C-alpha cells in the first residue's frame, strides 16, 4: 500500500511525534509511506529522513496561502498515486480534502488529535477552519481520533463523518522504560542530593500546557516539602523565556526549579523523575503521560481529555486549573514510601504494555488502511 501522510508541520509536538513512531514501526513490506508538511521541515522531518522515509515541505503559510504550494501538492499526489491520503491536524485535513480529491486520491482519512472547546480554540482563523471542517466531515472516508473525548467534542461541533476510528496513541516501551541509574544521573546533572524529590514536566511552553498552574502548585508544595525540586523540559523551558521566569519569581521558587530546555534525551530524563506530571488545561491523549508510565514513573495529571482513562490506577488525577489540587496530588505521592511509588509506576508500565504499545497502534493503522484500500 502507498500512504501519503499530509501534516501541518514537522516541529516537535504530540502529533508529529506519534507520526514518527508509526512510521518507525509499520511493516515496510506492507506499507510504503511518504510524508508531506504543509509548512516547512522541522526537527521531526530530519528524524523521519533518518529512518529512510522521504519528506517534502511545501512552504505554505497559514496566514497567506500560496497557490504554488497547493499546485506542488497536487503534482506530488499525481506522481505518488497513494492508495490513502492520511491527513494530520486541521489545516492538513482541509487542504488534503480539497487537493486530494482534485489529485485523484481514492481514499482520504482525517486525523483529529484535539479535545478542546476553549474560546481561543474556536476563535479566529482556527475557529473558521474547525467550522468549515465540520461541514466537510462527510467527505473523508474515515475520521481517526486518538481519544474518546476528542470524538465527543467534535461530534458536538457538528462533525458527521461516514466512519469514526478510535486509535489511541502508542508508546515505544523499548525506548521509554525503567532505568535504575536514571535518577542518580539526573541528580548528578542538577547537583542535587539524593534526598531531593524530583517532580518533572515535559512540555513546550504553551497556554494549553498551563505552566502557570504547574508553577503555582510548585510554590504551594515547596512550602510544605523543602526537598521538592521541579524539573521542566521542553521548548521554551529556559532562562530566556521572560514570561516563565516572571512566573517562577512570583512564586518564590527560583532556587527549586531546573530549566532544561528542549532535549533529545527525554526517555532518560523521564525515567529519572520521582513523580511525572501533566498540568494541562486541554489535551486529548497526552504523550508525556504514557511515556512516564512506560518508564515506570507514577504520575499526577489533570483530568483533561482521555488522560484519566490512560492513567487508570497508576497515579492521581486532579482537576485542571487548580494549583492546590495539583500540589495535593504531588504531596499524596510524596508521602508514600519508595516501594509504594515504585508499585504505582510498575502498574503504569504494565498498563502501557497491555493496551498502549506503538506496535498495537501501528497494527491498527495498517488494518484501517487495508480496509480502505481500493480493490485492484
């Protein structure tokens, strides 16, 4: 089967990371993949190229659509003649539907990976695209979602596809795994004593990830537990982020927060946390929670999207936008013995192994594509 994946961009993000994992796992004797970015080629494109899968950047701007880029996409689809065009994220869903039909693609699948209803989400250009896609939703052959919450929210927005397909994210349990040496390595890198309690958050700086919630909760917990240290990893997690630095200063925890920026060694860093966290105010199926679970790290997460379904009994679920609740969740796990926290982490890894491996997700995508594939 020939599959062309059309995605809005290839910077570091949840959808982009999931695409990379799928491409790395699919059976190449069964599926030939090609990736097209509507915009440019970011760091994920380089990693996709490293595994031998071609990528193309169209250079399309969201604010000023370029007809030449759309013609390039049409020509590429005519040349590749894919069995299925799999689009990822709203702008790719829109462009892929219009150009895919003009390019003679026999089957089109959308991929929706969002579960938000806040005002910023439904306003402006993004809101117009979401509303237009609701009207176009009967046109693709299937709409893939990675969360039940995302399906319910989009049905409420008027999406009426021919078929929904729920395929949760999958995780590489050979890459994200328990590492007995990771905690000490992280302590050494941060020049911290063994008595430290390491609470970590891996997330780019974005209102959705709600670092304000995390930092406020850190200020609350820091007054209760003096050994607590907070490790922030991701794009924008550095001293050059004035907004983040102001948040940290406001809560008086500058000496307790460690900013590591965007890193390629997140499996080792995650495995080194005592507690992993998700402080978001809107997610569908957050990768960072599944990755921490795969590493055997207990989690405290906000109740957004399908996060509670993913976590099960492997940690604590608290309301979003509630720093007191988040701090209380951390304090609960901090008050447990090392063995009790390890048992929670083990339960989380077993949950990932049973239900959410990348092999399982890739098999479900391949089965879907086989089902969609036109008869010869």
